[in-house]
C-alpha cells in the first residue's frame, strides 16, 4: 500500500485559498491536511511523482520549451521553437512540481524546479513583461494580437509561482509573477484610467489574479480580475476564422446564460468569475454563473462530465449537440470543470457541485492519462473504432501537465471546513486533519471506494463539532450508522452529524452500488435507443478486447441480471461488469437485408470502467450501448 501525505508539515499549502474570502461558506484544507493511501488514487499520485513529472520535464527539454526561456534571456543561442503558447506547458508542469512538494519527498524534482525557475526569471524584462515567444524580432509585437495567449501564459505562471511559494516558501517565482501582474495592471484597464480596455483572448489569468490577490492581499490584482471579466462583450476578438461568441466576447459576462465557444476558455472564465464572486458577493455575477452551470449540465455536457462537442475550434456545441464518435471533450475542459465546481462548492456547500466534481474526476479527467502514467488523450470520444490511442506528448501539449498538476493537488479536493464542521466531499482511504484550517478535528477513512460501497470514518481527534458527509446523487437507499444506530440518507445531500466526538467513534456509510442504466434526453438523437451503464461514481463502456463479437453488433438486454468480477491486475484494482446481450448480423454479412427478429444470437457482454479504455489492445469502444 502506498502512503502519501505529510511532508513540509510546517507550511500549510492551500491550492485555492478561500480562508479569508468573505462570501465563501467553506474553507479549504491544506494539502498537508489530507493523506491518501487508497488503491485507486494513491498509486496514480505516486506514478505522477515517479513517472509523469520526470517524463514531462524530459519532453519540455526535448521540445525546447525550456530552452526558449534561456534563449529569450540571451543565455543560449537559437530562435524560439514551437507554438506561441508553449510557455504555459512549462508553467503547468512547474505548478505540478510545486504542489507535489507538499505531498512527496522528491528532492530531484525540487532541484530541477529551481533550475527551471531561474531560466524563466532570467527571461523577464525590466518592465515586468515575461513571454519567451515575444522576444528578439517579435519584441515589438507584444500586446498586439490578443488571441496569442500572452495573458493565458501569464496566468499559468502566476499559479505556478503561488504553488512554489505556498509549498516551499521560495519567493523568486512569486516576485517575478507580481512584476508581470503589475505590468499588466499598468497597461490594461478602463480607458478612463488611461489604460487599454482590451479583452483577453484566452481566459485563465482571471482566476490566477484572484489567487495572486489572496496570496499578496494586493487589491489591484482583484480589481484587475474584475476588469478582465467585466470588459467582455466589447466584440473585440472576432476574426475571419471565429466569431465573438467563440471568444465569449459577444455579450457582457453578466448577461451570458449559456456555456459557449471554446470549451476550455469558457470554463476557465467561469471559474475565474466564481473566484471573483467569492470575494465580492456580487449577485449579478452569481446569477450568470448559475445559469451557465444549468445550461452546461442540462443541455451541453456529455455523460462522462466532458464538455466540448466540436473538433472545429475545440468548441461547445448547441443544446443537445453531443455526438459520440466525434466528441472532442478535451481533457483540459474536464479539468476546468473540476476547478469550477470546486469553487462553487466552497461558496455554497451544495452537494450537486461535489457530485459533478467527483464524477468528472473519474470519468472526464482520468481517461486522459494511461495507467502507465506517460501517455495521454487530448480528446476523449465516447465511441471509437480503435484508431484513437494515447500519445506520449503533443505539439500542443496543454493536457499532459494539466493532468499532472491536478493529481498533485488532488488532496485539496477531499474535504473542507466551516467554523464548526468538517465536510467530506469525496471518499479516499487515508487521514483528514483539519487543524491547519482552524478546526480541531481529525478522522481516518477506511474504504475501497469507488469499487466497494462501504466507507468507515473513525474519529482520531475528538471534540464538539459537526461531521458532514456527502451522499452521492446515485446512492439511492444509502444509510449512515453512528453509535450502532442506522438511518437512511438522502442522495445528493450532506448528512450532518453533530456531537461531542470521542476518539474511536465510528461512522459507517453504505452506498448501494448496483449497476444502473442511464438514458439520454430524446433530443440527443444519436443516443435514442441506447443506454450508458454506471456503477457507483464510475461510467462503463464495452471494449472490443473483452468481447467475442464486434462491438458494433452488440446490444444489451435491459432486464439483464448483472454479475461483477475483479478485472486484470495489469490495469490496477477494478471491477468488471457482465451483462446479458445479443449480437446482430445480416445474412452473409450483407450491407442490407430483410429485417428478421431472430437475426441475433445471445452473448455475454463485459463492461470495463471508461477511464481504463485503450490501455490494452486497440479495438472498438462505445459508452452508449444499443438496447436489445
């Protein structure tokens, strides 16, 4: 069993620090407050440290992403190599290493981190500007095309600098980040202040500026974030390829009630606006955020939690436009959704946000990473003929380091506190200690979730406080037992248990995990007559490697008696599902033939968790299975 947790205990490393946010109901736990030692997440986090982060650093060097900084600083000969936003990949990797320092003893990575920071800071100009693409012959082109991701890159640098400072105390990167933020603030803002009222082409800097404000208490950064959100709707960004809607610049943000345009940009923008609401409490902002969330979850989100149905422009489609083979569902968009839902959860304590966050972690994010930890999906289709496979790296490599930073900061999503309560949002075996967040409470969690239906929470530091445990939306028939007394628990809520806790007191949660069929709204026309299958918080699929007949021929019997079995250890501990089904065919494999009711034969279907697909032999896969 792998143990992850308390290194650098003297420092409290908050990822999204709402501790002093006046409109946040909940406060975060530092990464040091959660130790994960389960059989699902702990091995993946260990692989992140041992395989993913080192291999990503190698890719960043091999593709000259880090060399670009050395060249910009004049410390190495050569021209810029790669895409104009390649700096951001280095920054996300750097942020991942920063958070990893709080949970893992990895001195080798820390040494590399410091070298990379030195290369980056050396490239910063005297006025604070920092971007390795806009150097040398392109120096005069900075801030002339706002679809070239200068602010996007800056935002990722701010987040990396914050991670390093919060985990190690080192301020070199943070000081450089503040200089860049000061430069942006001196340049952009209301025209009445003598500044340039320009809309950012790729949101990300907004949420980063709010976090930079939380670290430094510099009010200008919060004001700048507000401007970045409020300036939208000026119709400045549209061009021959994409219109203003694509850039979320077609109407003021507070009038935007749908999720539109480029998926990652939209969800980063929504996360940044939510951060702003947590600080200001502005009702118009929250009303727009609520409308966007409703539109996404009810009309524009895949069953996996993924967002983005169009390959053209990596964009969100119209209502119910959710094709399966051509689903784009970029891994970064799923991560952005997790980030957005976490912020909404901290502001409201509403279980629906924790529910979607957890579902998206398992089914929207984790398909993007191989079991080996060194191959990635950029897109995550829900149906494929076997030609879509993970890659070791990409020319546009935004997704790999994004997955790495999410895994490094995963412990921060497990629990929160308020002044009297410990809230547990998702269940991972390990320890939770809220002392670093101002609540004198601690528990240990024993569970094989998401495979097993039982969670045992044992008090390890008692006192008078409330334990709030989430009941997932799918857990109909859930129960909670305290002191030998069992009671029913309502799905999609938190059960509040207040008492004078004693060390050794135990709470037992049972979440029924029988497999269930999911149907789509009839307007999702490609899913009519089909069902998806889920068990607990996991979405399942059928993959050719497990079937005796072609995936395209398979149908599932909705009255099947389900059977469960342990899957191959090569993919890590997991549960397979077996169901009764049929395989259809035409005589002599004809393209068309007269319909016959008996043109099918019974088969046994094997379903594997969707996040594990494409880790074995290439072959067809589908999430949505036709009904027999």
